[in-house]
C-alpha cells in the first residue's frame, strides 16, 4: 500500500491550527470585498477573521 505524503504546507497549517473553509457567495459581493480590502491595505482573510470575532463577541454578550 502506498504511503500518503504530507506536504510541508499542510504540516504548517495543522501546527498553526488553520483550516480551509468554502462558502458560496455572489461574485459581485466578493469582488467588491476584495477591492475594499485592497483599498484599505488589509488581507481578505484578516478582515474576515476580524468580522467573525466581532460577531462572536456580540453574540456572547
């Protein structure tokens, strides 16, 4: 049986606790979001993380 090889990027992601999530969103919305993030000088992942944390905090009050 062939042994499955683990990519070094996958090892790093696992160690850092990172996972990949997929959502279906309207193209126009995602393009506008990408442009807004670029204009603000922030990463899309960083901005989504910030918004998720704020939403979680609001729900836990």
